C-alpha cells in the first residue's frame, strides 16, 4: 500500500495516512510495546464496521488475550465479549457488571446508557475557563474466549483507497542566486522613481564626502605654500580671507551630513518595505495554496520561511545592503582620489582588484551552498519541535522522551554543523582580505617614502589617510557584498513561495444570486477526483442526483472515498466532470461564493484560540441572543453561562479546554447559526457518546428539515433513518437507495456491512429501518 513500506516517512499530522490508517498504526504501536496493561481510547471509531470487527477479533481478543485491556468505546456490539462493563459519568462509575448481569430480559442496553446520561445530574462548571462536563464513556475489559468465525470479513490490509500524498523533500537551489530574486526584492520596496532618487542621493552623499576631503587637502596645500613662501623670501605676503576656504568646506560638510542621513532613511525605508511586501505576498500565496500543499510541506518548513528567512530580510539584509552601498561608494571615491593624486597607485590597484574579484568568486561558490544547507537543515528542527509538542501525551505514555530528545539533538547538531561551517568559511574569507590589504598599505607607505621629493605634504598625508581607509573599507565592502548575496538566499527561498500553485479565484465577475441555493439540489455528472495531478483517482465517475431525498447517508469501507466527496464539493482540488448545485455549475463561481453556502461539521472540529463568541460567530454576523439560542439548541448554554467570561471565555489551542463532545457541539452550534441549505456531517459523531449522537441527529431533523444533509459516517446506526443511503467502494458509487430496500438485498454491500456489526445489532438496525419505511409509506 505504501511505496516505501514501513520505511515511508510520515509527516505532520500523520500525512500521508488516512484517519483509519492512523488509528490502526497507533493500535499496532501499542501492541508492539508488549505491555501488561493496555488502555485503548476508542481506536475502532475511525474505521468501518468490517475493519472494526476484524481489529477487535484479531488484535484485541486474540493478540491481547493474555493482557489486561481497557477499551473505551461507544460501539455497544462489543460489550458482550467483555468480562467487566463500566459506565462512567463525570468521572464516576454509574453502573458496572458483566454483560450477563447487566441487561435484563427485554431491556435495550443502549436505552440504559441514554437513561444513565439523562438521569445523571448536570455537571457543575468550575470557576475556570475549562469546561469539565464529559460525555458518558464505556470502559471494557475483554475476557479470554475463543474467536468466533466471521464470514465475509474484509482483511484489514486491503484499503480501497491508495495513498495519494507523498511527503516531498525540501528542494535546494544551486549556484548563483537567480536574478529574479533580486528583481522581486528591490521592486517590492518602491516604484522605480524612488529607486532612482535613492541612487542619486547615494551618489550625492559620496560626492560631498570626497569633495570635502579634496577641499580640505587644497586648503592645507595652500597654507603650506604660503608658509614656505613667506619664510623663503622674508617678506610680507597677502594672506587670503579664511572664509574663502571655510565657507565651502562648511557647505560640503553640511551636505555630507544631510545627504548621509537622507540616504540612510531612504535606504532602510525602501528595504524594510520590500521585506514587508514580500512577507504579505508570501502569506497571501500560502493562504491561496491548495490543501495538498500543506500535506506535502511540513509545518516546520513553512514556519522557517515566515520566521528565520523573514527575520533575515527584516534585520540583517537591510543593514548589510546599506553598509555595502556606503562602503562601495567610499571605496570608489578613495580609489578615484588616489589615482588622480598619485597615478602610479594604479599599478597596485589593478592587480589588487583582480585578486579581490577572484577571491570573492571562490568564496561565494562555497558560501552560497553552505547557507542553503544551513537554511534547509533548520526546517527539520522546527518540524520536530512542533510534532513533539503536538504528540507530547503519546511521547510520555510510551516513555519516549529520551528518544525524542536524541532526535532533536541530532537535528540541532546537523543544523549547528552547517552554521559552524558557514561561520568558518566567512572568517577564512575575512582573514584573507585583511592580509592582502595589510600588504597593500605597507607597499603604499614605502612607495611614498621613495617618492617624497616629488610629493608635497598634503599629497602624502592624503594618500596615507586614504590607504588606511582603504584597508578598512575594501575588506568590509567585499565581505558585505558576499554576505549580501548569501543573505539573498533567504529572499530566494521566500520568492519561491510567491509562485505556489493557487486555488481557483475566490470571486468571479458573474456571481450567483444572493438567495442561491434555494433548494440545494446537488447533481454529479461523471465526476472523478484526485488530490494531485500525478495522484490516483479517489472518486470515479460519480453520477448521483441528490434532490428529493434530502437526507442522504454516505457509507463505505475505510478509504472508499467518503471524505473525498466533501473535498470535491468544496473544490479543495479541481474535480474532473461537473458538479451542479441548483442548476449552477460550481466551477463557474468563486470559491468564496461556493464554500460559504455549504456548512461542514468535520470529524475533528476546528476551534481557534480566542473567545467562545469568536468561535461561534467569527464574522460578527449574529446577535448575542442568537448565539445563546444556538448554544441552548445543543445543550451547552448552561455550561457556558457558568463560565467566568461566558461568551467571552478564552478557548485554548484547538479548544483543548473542552471535551471532545463539547467541541463537536460547538461546531454544530456554528452550523446552526450559518443556516445553509447544504449541511455535510463528516464522521462528526464517530467519537461521541450515544446521547450526543442522538442529540445531533435530533437537531439535524429539526433545524435542517428543508435542507440537504449529507451524513458521512462509519457508524451505520447514524444513517439508518436517512431517506437514502449511498454506498461507495473504491471511489465508485455502488449502491444508492433507501436503507430498507438495501437491507432486503442480501447481496448488497450495505447489507454485508450491517451484518459485520453482529447478529443483535444487525437485527436492531433492520427493525429500525423497517419501522421507518412503514411509517413513511
């Protein structure tokens, strides 16, 4: 199933595994520990009935038959195989006993569970923002018993949907930084007019600086000539007005200061604005990227761009470029004056320039790749840290802290090695430049002594001063030019995220009517769907018409393509074929217009850090009264009223201060507020207790009576009262009819799935379907 078998690299959030595969791998990981006691927190809810039965029989009852196993589950068909049954409510044992002792003749076990929940006193909310009311849970400790035969059981290793996402390695450029990176960086800061102005201001500042030195040298030469003339001829001479030299010198000094401050302010404004613009464009590009991008790119790799690379653009790169521009213009001025005053220095400057050019080029060939390597080795550090924080409970449960610490050390050591290599190459380059410049100053100093008779005092002083400046500025200029190109690698990495594949436009010029959709009819016309252009088809030639039958259950084996149907409806990737909603082809409208007209309640509810109010109504479209009414509908009003902040209570990350059932109810309350004509429930009740399941089903019937409701589930009891059931297998629609009619056909896949639940549960579901059919008839 996996290309690399057990060597397949699993990325963030279990990419590229499906929910059922992650559950089975977690179960296998626990079994491999060979522990004495096993605590299994509802691992069977993420798989279909056949795989669930196979896991229970082959793994829990057989492989762990000599172990103490505590199974938390809401699937009541497995209770008869337990040696002890515990029903919990608010952390207390409400009832316990064996299966033989528990249900009395004629009493439905599920009714006992529901009654226990209803009779239990409501939990009191503490004076903290944490909601503690937990749904009922059943804890099962299986006993040793011979494994009964199971006909038509589907082997657990035969997923009908192959892996469609592979975790890509981070690409690394080679050679020179692309010219496009420079163009994108500099043009992002300002218009070309501002760039030209910045260049002129830099030239003006340097010209003022050079003229200031030249004028001071001329002043000194004139004063020296006057002094020699006066003492040589022994007569009085006319001394020029000091203001003749002082006034221009003052003007040049003021111009140097003014232009210097102006160029620094303009330069930093320009470069920081470039960084802000690129960051904004990168954020927009990432937000517009398809969901597949986030599956293929680990979180650490994305955070690396938004943290370290953006930090380089904000802090280091503007300073380096500013320093390079100033030192480069200063060096050009120094070289110009030296050549004009003492032309013979050209003999030294030409070979010196060639040496610097060759040395810089030799250094950059190494430093660029070392810097790219350093950036690439930083991403695994972020990814490992993020995954460790996300899975800290599992790490502690398996006592794997030391192993994860060693993995972090290995990632950090690899990054440190690349960083140290970058530092040592930079130090080597600086040492070579300093040594060459020191030799140049010595040569200039001795040459001035040999030519003392042909040079005046001002010329010698100017040349030596410039030579000393040269020794400081030239190595600095060359180093900063090399460092600037090295730091441009961060810009190169950022600009790569500017050209990501984008989803369809959010809005088109021709938008659907505000009242669309009124009926919510969904028509699939030969729809095939894949998550990537090179991936396998996960939906194949779907042609169901969902109109009159407003409540549709969608079932199938693990990996049959049930959740992929949601992806196709929301256009998370471009489907092949046509999907029509109320006679409008969804490909012809913007994603915002499409997605905001449908509501999905996912298996893992999405809650954000923020207040309860913001999670219920993120766009401030509803009044407080409407919010309280929605909470009352899902029986959360009393719990939220008991919180110190009420609707302004801050929720933790992913709503971790709520129970699983409460998070799901908040998500459903949000769906009630949206009041859309199309509601999709994607395995939303897989991890909740029967009471919460019944509550959600009841509210769906009440609040969405005139809406199309697509219920995707592995729990067949959830869809047994649907108006029709669609059965998917290997991405194809194999059955689509009323539950009663499907159960009358013993060859139907739906019938076989029901039989996998066990004789008692199958009989109960069949009876329920029959009663609903007779009632509707």
